[in-house]
C-alpha cells in the first residue's frame, strides 16, 4: 500500500523532473512518461485532499509539457542543426583554446556597419556646448561631499569572521589583476569595471574597488565636467604617504544599475 | 528615354539601400524590413538583390535575419562579410584568442542543448579552460553585444548578432570535424 507521504513525494518528484526538462534542458526522453502516468492513475482514486489533487493536476500538466518537448526534440533532431550533443561536449573538452578560436573564426561573418554623426546630432552637440554652464557652476552642483576617510578595514571583517586575511588578499589581487587586464595599460571607466550581471555582484565589485583604491592598488579620478569616474591600476601597490586623500561617496542604486545595463 | 530614367532611379535606390544598411541609425546595426519598405518602396527585396550583387564584388553580402515569425515585419537586414576572416586577422579586430574560444564553446554548448542552456552550466564548462574572471567578463560582454541573450532565470540563448554573423551549422560542423593536433600526429606514426 502506498501511504499519503509516498503519494505526495511521487507527485512532487514528477513535477520537479518535468520542470528540469523545461528549465534546465534535461533530455525529455529521459522521463518515463508512460510509467509516470500509470503511477498517477493508480494513486488518483486514493487522493482526498485538495492539495493532493492540485499536485496531481500539476504533475499531469508537467508530463504533458514533457511530451510537447519530446515533439520539439524530434523536430530539432530532424533539422539540419542536429549534431550529437555528447560528441560536441567531448570536442569542447578536448580542443585547446587556439583550435576553438579557429572553429569560431571559420564560421564567423562579421557585420559591417559604420557610425556617423547626423546634422541633427551636430545641432544637438552645438546646443549642448552653448548651454553648458561654466566649470565653477557645474562643480558647485556636483552631488559629492568631501568627507574624512573612515575605517572599514579588512581586519574588521576578519574579526567578524566574514573573510580570512588570505582570502581577502587573494580576492583583492584577483580584482587588481582583472583591472590591469581591462585597463590595458591605461584607465577604465569605474562603472564599466564594476558592472556585473546582477545588482548584488555590482555592489560587491564596487566594494572591492574601494579597497583597491584605499590600499594603493589603483587610483580613482573624478571628472566632474564629463561626469565620469576613471579607475587607473598602479603597476605596484603604493603606500599612500604624504598624499592628501579624501573619500568619494558613490551611490549605486538598483535603478541606476538597470539604466546603465540597458544602455550597454 | 523612359528606360534610362528607370536605370537612374534604380541606381539611386541601390545607393540609398547601401547607405541605410551600412550606416548605423539605431542602437543596433542593420535595418528592419518595414524601414526598407518605407524608404525604397514595395520592391525593396529586388533592390537588395541588386545591391547584394554589387557587394559580392567587395566580398560582402546582404544577410536577412528573421527575429520572429517568418514573413513578418520583424525581419532585419545586415551587411556581413561573405567569407570568414582568418584568425590572424580577427586578432586585429580587437578579439583575443581566448575571447573567440569562449564564444565558440558557449555557442556550441547552447546549440547542442537545443538553443538554450543555464548560465551556470556554460560557466562551469568554460571554467575548465579559462579563469573565472575572464569567463564572467566575456559572457557579460557577449550579452551586451548581442551574441548571447540571458533571461531572468539565468538561461542563455543564442543572440541576434549570432543569428546574423555566425553560420551555426558550420560552427558545429567545424568543431566536430576538427581533430586534436596530438591525435593527428599519433595517426601518422609508423605501425
């Protein structure tokens, strides 16, 4: 006899399996659709509670969706684009980056396009320049306040058990190396560097950058006129002695992050 | 006389089509079918055919990419290279070998999974050959440039630029046809 708990578990397992087909790209033919339908038919008369009946409906819908994916899979297999996935995986593991690059180049037909400024664009630029307030006026309106440097040391995080010193130094070194790679001997926009796929990750990168600058791995240059912040990695970490330092508060809101992300 | 007028008009339209296709007018390159129809008239497809013939002499071609239902107004046209550039030349475009390899792996994996694959899986496979920071940086860049698309659930798809620029069948064919260099030399060894 199948108990209440086993019935529920079976239905949840079917639902999860079906979701993995549509969400995680599991092969739909790995799902024993017929067997699962038979099991569902067996337990159907024993279902009493509303929750159980809902699970049953969800499981049946999930299996129907798997059948739909099986149909799509067959269509895809019969198309010109079908190659054995296992063989592709094997090749991806086996080939070195140089060979993979040749594979890409061999199938690549880059788009040709040119950028030009239109008369409308020239007029807009001229209007912008004419109406641009003086540097002094703009500087006064900058949304930045000079404050004394505060203390948020790695030791503090270490004390709190958030980060070990070794981990932190390694993370910082990685970020520094990445910054050097991206800046390519020059400087890079602060926003371009911290931009990541998620807002949380962007904030985390901004946090790392604050340490890079504070510990002398990089310098931060604020260009108020262009409203731009530039990061320049230093070839070697420098101790900031006899240098006037000040903190630059930079607000990172989710809306700002979304706006910058959508504008590439 | 009338014929001469037609030829002049056709030449003007071909030139206009070239300008529309080659100069970027929006955030993305290329021109939508309805824009061509508006600027060149109903027989814009014929004009593009003439332009394609002219571009062929320069090693270029007009590429049609459908973004939705076939035959709908969402069709977009681009000018692309007819052939493919050699790897040595691609490097002068600002691409590194690693960038190309990362895109080749990402696209091949996504295509082998019927056009969509979780980002985490793609990152895991790439992580076997490339440092994590480069993988993340490149995937972000490829999403921004339209080679890849990502949905809210972290699933990667083939992007509009890949559909326009990459011969997907050739990509998989070349990948499967490529032998590991070490294996080739093993095969040539005397018995």
